[in-house]
C-alpha cells in the first residue's frame, strides 16, 4: 500500500513538472528595445499664427518591424540650438479602439517668441510606456507665417488629430 502511494505521488509530481512549462507566455519574449515603437522620421515644423506647428506621421510598427497596436502617446521636447532638450508636452491618443485611426498628428507650440530659433523632437510611447528613439530634429526660427503656410496634404494622410497641450 505504501509503495503504491509513493508511486502515485511520484507519478503526479512528474506530470506536474511536465505540465509546468506549458503555462504562461506562448510567444518569444521581446527585448525592451524591440518592443518600442519605430522612431518618427518625418517630423516637420512651420510657422502659423498661433506659434510653431509640428506635424508627423503615426508610427505603425515596433522597432523590430512587427505591426503595432498599442500606441499610447507622443512626448514633445524643445531646445534652443546648442541647448538641452526639455519636455514641453504630451500628445495623448484617444483613437486606439477606433476602426479608422488618425494617420497624421499636429501639435502647436504657442509658447514661442518671434525671432527665436527652436529645435524640436518627438518620441512615441506605447500604452505600457515603451519609448521609441528620438525623431528627426526640426530647427525653425519663429516668424510670421507665410501665406502658403498650409502644407499640402498627402494622399495617405486623410485624417489629422489636433490635440492641444
């Protein structure tokens, strides 16, 4: 009887150990650098009546090239040429659950001074706070908007979000 009980306990222990690796995550774990969004590479800035308007395209992939579905926000930073970049705004996304999501984003820096030079960069953040590499840097002197300050819309950019800081 005691041998049978020991045999059954041993059998359950072996089965438990065999089934244990079957629990949990089923896909390979990504290093944090690959779980971050791809960097924005098309940041542009123009002078508008309200200040300096930054425009960029929505990242759609992670750094490893996989399709991204959890983009959560953008972090905007500004500096003067040669100076340190400092955080100035977060542009939150509210369209994650929508069928049709914004493809381009605008944000206006209204805290600018005429004649001053500014540099900007933008980071993308996922909903669980993975951060992309910095975007391209845009350098622009704050001035009067030109009569043609409205950029020509691209055929792939039909929806624009204009969050305020």
